[in-house]
């Protein structure tokens, strides 16, 4: 993705993006049941690179599997492109881990933009201290082999009841993660930047005592002029 | 509510209140599945003002609805009386937001005592920084229109499996939120203040090495005198 | 348990222990749905001492029950041996408390190593400040009598879908809690210490830019020598 | 509702109606988690008359409440108009009953078209033998007072995650129940009758060996003529 | 239990018993989430004999365990007294079986009155054809060893969120199962028989067109006389 | 699959197969949460042919999609080989349909051995009358487009928490469905046939009054001879 788009998406909230997608008839793009391992105070932004797990069958998922250099989880960690977000379909099952601190450290070192699972991470307390955004359902210490078999890379998946296609733009803030279809990412980002400017203006007004009716959404004419003045003043 | 009652309820825990209500046969007054967006280190206290959501139907819940100055969610935010707690029945569904930071900021500015939903807030990270207690199930970025239609104000509702009647006294601490029927709020508050004094005495004793049997609850006579002395000493 | 074993288990993560147990065919030893009331940055370690709750029947669970010096919850708090971990079977139901701050304070004063419930604690915010590790599902203010009858001590129980036999070794870190069968605790601890040394070496390598394939797990010969040198250097 | 509409809706399936509503952007009209107490082999059809329950508070919900001739549950049973469907919002909680066989018998005698709850019925085995369609989540013997307080009549409610407005047209078959907004009931019924004719034609074709691609949906021209001939032959 | 009590309880519904217990402050005696494997059209009645499962640990639950003549599940099946109901605490987990058709056949042959689990039975279709009432959550083919370790007999347990003490009287009908504390079983049975007489009278009245208000519950005086006449006529 | 294997598997229960797999360390092969749309009184047997759904995105899942002759759901129905079982990964979400009666009729006509989803079928009452075994979670009338996008065919999937690889042998009876890894299907079938013979002998013994201890499992020597005689007599 281009850096201008990335920068725009770094400045808007998932809530604002959700509303911009809602306007376009996309009601179901926020990954449900997932939160930051630790709040980073900055957005995660990047195209999706996916890893799919299916339920583990005991004979196929012994520890020796990890010795296979083609093990999809390990290959995912080494091939997810820098700047991308690794999104894992763990079937919303956090009873065993999707990954641990060593793999997430490797993703960080490789410049990956973030990592998301609808299951849980092991070593979550450590992952929270790393300089890479990570989102999951809850900490989960059992090895992924217990319940999850890593199967394939960069296929369309479900994650937290949301469809994720490789290349979709993934944005996470301190609340939630959202998936923006690639084809509309630019227009959604632009609209969200505009909406954010108005929302920031609104917050200032509300803190100063203005009631919300007529202001949010804007139905009173006077706020048009005041917002224009504010933008000029704030250079936004 | 009178300020003396408010002050009493500011000094007792939800756990103590739950026990005082349990004594009166009310076993089900703690709102289940709800916690502070961010711990405030002080109690939320106020009479309930309610907002009821029903499931959203797509044709009735487009963004244009918010332009209606009579939209019940917006009216709730402008009419919930200062000192009251806005309690929302979101049918325990946090997959879409019950409200966001702009509305909660407005509630704060208007002097509302707190806000509770059995769903989730969008902009939760921001709401956590505001000087108003807020309780929810989890952060939820999608606009409320996605799943919730705001329907009516100040009707009896359910919230987290608890009946909430307008005017019931709502108290929240860093753990939970409880609903006290209005008619017994005074006597429950008085009893809770007394219980709290004894509990504080007990904690001091336990920290000093006293076993709990006989002390909590008090069945050994000697603690009656010691507690009386403690109260005098502590001026409680 | 002997102090050497305790010290070993203080230095390894639950995730590493889970893998060591997985190797032995034990796939289900991490207590599901439980987390620290507040992260302590150190491990909880001790043999299990158990308390079993069954559903409360109203006529058997009035407040007067606590006046009985033989009430099993109170007896548990006074008889759980120092250095042990009190593990409670609350049937994964956090709608009423398993215990509160007074009892947990007493456990702390008595030198108990920690406390675990698959329900919830009341006064959880206070319990989080105590110098004793505590794990639960979520804060829960209602008194245990509302839903739980304390029934018997030191029987085998289930906790978070894991079998817990009295004397099993319980280890908790900032993510999760695991139960190690007593008979294999020594060998599992030894193996986990070895694994931890290698994992620490791996993290250092990964932070320095080494890919994980061949390194974790170790399938490339060169890492054998490098690890040996690292151990000597690090005196581990 | 007029009898022609009722007769049309008696001949189409809930699945077909769901597709007709989906075409109009209404994706969420099938009441989730509800099934017939006993399959009747015919449709339930009628306008919604609603009853709302909130969680029961013990002091307000003793058996004596039923002696009140204004008790909303009893008033609902006596005032729901003949030909209407009584729909109850039980907050998806079947742990206590929404109603029992005596009340449902009374509804039957009064000519009510059916009864739906997103909770459960007591005396369900008996209700299954009555000549009135009834839909619920599961049998539930405890009296409604245990968990549900009947609050108000003919308000908009949620039932099984669907918005139900009084007067909406409710249709149930042996699988599910659907809610059709009143304003579009005629056009939806007409479209469903047309769709049903084609589906019946398709089933006949498929049973005779025709592949579905091109037939369902109809994209091969030849089926247009064959369907026309079939309609003439079948007089539909 | 004496045969007169057994006969009384054979003629009343679980719903009626639930109301009689509700009057006595016992709100939580119906086993939640359990239904007949197949409706028998007659009541199951008998004192509870209990079996407790805890989560299975793999090393303790291999098939060889069943060769142990002291295996608690097998001992339960051979020692549950005739006329009693075997009630199993399976922790509401139906992912593996609580028992199968061979053991239930043995219970039938031995004259046991019925069998209840809050998990599931394997061979459920066959169990449904046996002449012994059986209640569970759903069919479940995996052997109990997969998830459940049979631990002890005739201890107080939880089953479907209800406390079950050995000797409590268990009654099941085609809807649900209820647990009556032993000490009040006689009085509850007597009251339920009386209530049932009135309910039968009410049903007859309602079928004849009488409104329920004033009749159920009886607040109009005239029904007192009519009921008395009906009892005489019906010899009840 | 060869017909001899098919015939063997037609005569054994899923419970027996689950035990045979449990002996081989495969504890998790029964599809959880799935039951027959209607009991057929005979087994479903066939190799798995899979269809994977991901969550639906509104812009990709309008009714027009079905006009695409390559729509994977429709292609699945036309290409699943006769004698195979179509297994669908619907992410355990029955809120929208996985398929309806027209498609299942087509599968029946084409000689497909059965159909399984961990979601729900629309037109389930009709599907129950067809001469093809079908298994689901519950009836669900909304079109699959509402929540499910059919994505790909004959990939490894999860279904009801079980891994399903194309070609695995799927067996369903009136209780449950199980997945047997292809490589061990023969040996598992053979063992299950042997086990079934013994179980049938045991049932006969138990019905005649023999206690189970020593008989099931067989630890008393005398049953070896008696079973041998029984087999000869029964020609099994």
C-alpha cells in the first residue's frame, strides 16, 4: 500500500472507519471479540496476509511437526511481507495459542506491521512489551498443536466473524480491528480523515458546552461556518 | 437523591451493598458482565435514567436517522438529569456500540453521574480518559445503528440480567455496578456504612494476624468490645 | 514441595510447562478462562489445596451459615497450608463471588502461595493490590451464598475444565495457570528449565535478526554449538 | 390483516419470505433460536401483538402478583386480538417459563393465531398437543416469576434478535418464524407466492434429473418457456 | 421412599412442583438444559443416587481403566438402588458421553427408576427405546474417558446448575427434571396434588370458554363452589 | 471407497467407531453440535467432499451471485461424487442457512451419500422427508448469502471442531457423525465390527440379568467361551 494511504489511516479511529463502511452497506467489518494485547497508543495499518488454522488431529500435530521447514505457521512468520498485517483464522478458539513471543518477535524484527488472531497468544505478557501491535481474544498458554493445525497461507479466511481477503487493509486502534476491502480503501480513508476533522471540532465544541443536537450530525447551518473557520485555524 | 445518601453510597463497595440486598431477599441486583471502561478509584452514584434499544432493522436505522432531533439516543444524552446515571439496555450485545466518546463527553459536561451499558462503547480508549465513570462489556467500534435501535426513554429495562426502574439508585465501583430499589436505598446505605466500618476493622485485624473464624462474621464476644474501641479511636 | 522444585518453577513460563506436558500426552492442563486479578511479574508456585462449591440452595445458604465455624469456605482459608495454592471449583460460574478481600488477605497473612477460582472474586480491585497472586474469571460482587455452597475440602475437583488433584503442582504466571501432576513435577520442571534456556537464546538470536526456521526448533546443526557457547557465557 | 394476505402467507415458506426480504435489504428478520413446540404442518400467520418481560426482582414477583387482574401477562392473554400472534420478549432466557398450557389454551380458545417466545414454555408437552402453533427455545418448567416480570403490552420489542413492531406480520412454519414489516407485507407476500411457484417447478425438475445450474436461479432461457407451460398445466 | 409418595409424584407435572417449591423460596430446582432422550408419557420418580465426574486427565483415563472392577461409573451402575434415580454431574459438558446403552440397559434391568446427566448419552437412539426414563443435554458418541473421569459416588453434586443431595427426590416428566429436598418432599407432593386438581378444573373451564382472570389464580368467589362440585363429580 | 468397507461401516455405531479411534489416540473425531435433520434408522457412509464458507461481505453476496454458474455452493452440489458425503464448514454459525431443500434434493438425485453442515439447513422439514441423510445444528431459514460466502471446494476444513480432509471416511448414525482418517479406515472398520459383535452379545447378556463388571469390558474368563459360542450360534 502507498505511504500516503498508510499515513491517513494512522490518524483515524476504527470507529470512524466503521461508520464510513456502514455508509457503503458494509456492516460487518470489525473483527469481533478481539482486543490489543497491550494498548500501543498508535494505529496498526497494513494489508492483510493470512494464515488459516483448522482443528488439530492428534496424529498430524505432534511437536516434531515444527521441525518441518515448510510448516505453514513458521513459513507465515518468515514470508509475511514487511508492512503487512498477519491475520490468523483460529476459529475463535482461544483454548490453545495461535502463536507465541518468539514468532511475534521475529515478525517485529522483519518489519511486519502487526498480528491479529481470533484465538489467543501464549507469552502474551511478553508480546505486550514488544514494539509491534498484537490483537487477540485472551492469553492462552497451550501450544497451537493442541487444537490448531496451520494449514495454508494467504487464502481468504474468516477472523472474528469478518471475511478477510489477502490485501484487504487492516487497521487497529486501542479498541478494535477493522478490515477495509482493498478496492475502496482510498476513498474510505479520505472520508474518514474528513469525518475525523469534524469529530475533533465537535469534541472541542462539546467540551465548551455546546449541545449535540444540530451539531452531531451537523444539521444547524451555523456549524458549517464555524467548522470552516476551525479548519482554517487548525490547518486541517 | 439527597446528598447525604449520595455521600454514604460513595464510601461503600458494591460487594457490601450486594450483601445488604441479599439479606433482604434481593439476590440479583449486580449487573452481570459489565466492568469499568477504566477504573476511577471512586464510586459512581446516582438515580437511574434509562434508554432502551431494540434490535435494529436496516430500513429504520440508516445514518440519516441521527439527523432527527428526536432520535432517542441523542435526546437521552441531552435530557438525562445531572447527577443521574444513564443506564442502557443493549440486550447484552456488544457487537455494535451503545454510544461513543462524543456523547459521553456531552454527558460529562452536563454533570451526569455516569453511564452504563450491557453492550459496548466505541472510542472506549478515549472514554476511559474522561472524568465520568463508564461501564460496559467491551469496546465495540461499529455504530449503534448496525444492531441497536434506540427506542424509548426512562422505561423499566433489563441491563445485564438486572431489572432497572427509573429512579433506582445505581452504584458502581472499580469492580461492578449494582441497582438498589429506590424505596430501600436509605436503609441499605445506612446498613452498608455500618458493615463497612466492621469490614475495615476486620481487615486491620486480619492483617495483624487474627484468624477469621469468630471475627468475620463476629461470633466471638471479645470482638464486640474491640470493635467499639476501634470505632471510637477511628471516629467512625 | 521442596524449595529447589519451587525455585525452578518460579523461573519458567506456563507456556513452556504446557509444551513439556504436551510432550507427555497431557494436552489439557492449563486452566481455561482464568487470568490474574492483577499481574504480579512473578510466578505463583505451590501444591494444590482444593475447595469445592456446588450450586447454592436457598434454604441452606443464608448469611447465618457463615456463623458456623465449620463452614468449609472459612475452614479452607484457615487450613490451606502455607506455600500451597487454594484452588476452587466454582463450576466456571462468575455470577457470584468465590471469595473476597478479607479471606484473601487472611490467606496472604498465613503464607499461602496463591488462590485460583474458575469463578470470580468480589473486592477484586483490592485483591489486586495484595501481595498474593490471585486468578479468576472476572470481578463478581455478589456474596458466594447467592450461587455457590462451599461443600468439601481437598477432594479432586475440576477447575476451568482441568482436573486438579490435591498435591498437584500449580504454577501461574502473568498469562495463565497450569496444573502439573505431582508425580512428574520434578522431571517437567527440569525439562522446562532446559527449554527456557534455549528459548532465551532463541529470543536473543531472533532479536539479532536470525530467521526462526532451523533455529526454533533447532534443526540446523550450527545452533547446537552456538547455544553451548551462549550457555557458558550466560552461566546457564 | 385481510384474509387474502393471510391465505397467501399460508402457502409460502419462511425460507422464501426470508429471501424476499433479503432482496429488500432486510437481512435479519428470522427470529433466531426458536422452533415449533410441535410441528403443525401448516403455517402460523398473523399480526404481532407483543408482551415485554424484564428481569424479575424478587419483591415484585411473588405468586400473589398473579392475583392482580391487571397483571400484564394475564391481560395479554385476554386482549391479544383473535387472528394475531402473541410475541414475547423473554430476553432469550429459557431458564424460566414465558407461559404455560393454561394460558396457551386460553389463547387458542380466543382464536389467537399463535404464540412465540424467545424463552421457553412450561407444560410444553401439553402445549404441543393444542391446536395453536407455539414456538419457543426449549421447555422450561419454572414459573415465569422466577426470572421474568411481565411489564408492558404492544410496545416494540426484540425477540430472538429481531425487532418486532406491533402489527408486523408474523409467519411461522415447521422450521422458523419470520417478521415482515407491515408496510411491505403485501408486496413480499405476492413475490413469495411467485417464487414458490418457481421453486415447486424447480423441485419437480430436479427430481426428474435436471441439474440446478441454469435452472435455479433461472439463467437458461429454455426454463422460461417450460415454467410457463408448467404454470398453465398446474393452474398456478 | 414410600410408595404413596411415589404415586403422588407420578401424577403431577414438574411445572406444578416448581411452583410449589417457588412458594417455599426455592427458585432453582429445575435442572437446566436437560430433556428426555425420548418422551415416555409418564413421570420418572425416585431418590437421587449420584455420580460425580471431573475433567479427564489423559494418563488416568485410558480404555484399560474400565477393566478395574472398582471403576466408579461401573460401580454406580451396579449399586444404584432399585427405585432410585442415578444423577450424574458431567459439568454440563456434552462433548463426551456420560454413559451408553449397555450401562443404561443394566440400570433398567436392575429396576433403577431413571438416569439423568447434564452431559450427553452415547447410543442415545437406542437408549430412547429402553423402558427407563433418561434425560440428557444431547447425544454424544465419544466415550466418557475422552473428557470425564468418574470420581465418586453419592456425594452432593451439581447437575444443570441445581444442587443434588443423595436422597433428594427427583421427578422428571416429558419437559424437565426437578429436585425436591428430601425433608419437604411429602408436603410438596401433597400440595402439588391439590394444585393439579385445580389446574385440571381450570383447563376444563378454559376449554369451555371461561376467561382466566379470576379463575387462575382463583380470585372470584364463584369458582370455589364450582371447583368443589367438580371435585365431587370427578372424585378427586 | 470399496463396497466392503462401506458395508462394514453401515453396521456399526458412531459410538463404537469413536472408541476405536480413541484407542489410536484420536480423541476428537465426532463432529460436535450436529444431529440428524431426521433420524433415518440407517448409517450414512462415504468419503468426505468439502465446501468451505467464510463470513459473507455484503457487496460480494447479493442474490445475483447465484446466477454465476461457478458459484462454489452450486458447483459443489453438481460435482460432489456419488457415494461421497458433502461436508460444509459453516463456522458453527446456524444463523443463516448452509443449503436448502432444492440443493439437497439434487444431491440425493445425484446419488450423494449424505450432507453435513455445522450450521443449519433451510427447508429442514422438507429435507427431513428426503431419502438422503442430512445433519445440521438447527433449522435456519435465511439464505446463506446473509452470513456465509461459499469459497472453495475440497480443501481441508473444520466442521464442528473436527478436522475434515477430503477423502476421510464420514459415518453418521441417528446420534452423531464421525470422521475417520482415510489411511486407517479399514482397520478401524474391522475393529468396530468385532467390537459390535461383542457389544451385541453383552446387551443380550445384560438383558438376561448379567452384571456388567467382568463382562464389559471382558475381564472374566468365562465370557470368552460364552461369546465364542454365541458367535457360532449367531454366525457372526
